[in-house]
C-alpha cells in the first residue's frame, strides 16, 4: 500500500493511503493543531474523483490509466468524474454536453470536397 503525504496550512504533514487522499484546497482535520486546516501542498500524480459518490483512485504518473478508469465509472454509473494531476484539475469526464458539442445532423445528400 502506497502512502501519500500532504502539507497543511499550519505546516504539519498528514499521511494517507491510496483510498482518496485530499487534493490541494481541501479542508481536513489536523491532529496536532486539533483544528480544520486547508491542504497547501499535494503530491503531483494523477487521481480521479467522482463528483457524486465516494469513488476515488490514485493512479500515479499514468494519465491513460486515469482516463480509462474514469471512463469506466462514467459508463457504469453515469456520474461525472474529475481527473486531477496533483492539485490541478485537468478536466471532468461525463458532464452534460452543451449545444455546441452536439453532433451534426445526418444527411443523405452527397458532400462535395472543399478543393
């Protein structure tokens, strides 16, 4: 089991297992200060986190694996999943599309080449 450490705003360090350590900006309880503190430094690695349930995974430096795992959760549960690289959110997979993302209408007319 891999351990991940994060630094809090009080400069204390908290250690978490693979099961969903906090990301930059999260507020967690500091055992030494006995108060809620914000995470100021997180490990630079890919992780996925569902925005509707508790599904989260730490995937190390493998972006492709993060995308595959996120796509599987989106397909099975229809929940949006955020993909992070360290503390930076890269994108959210499975969000509802806007009108700009809708596919072009189907047509049976022949298409002329542009040249």
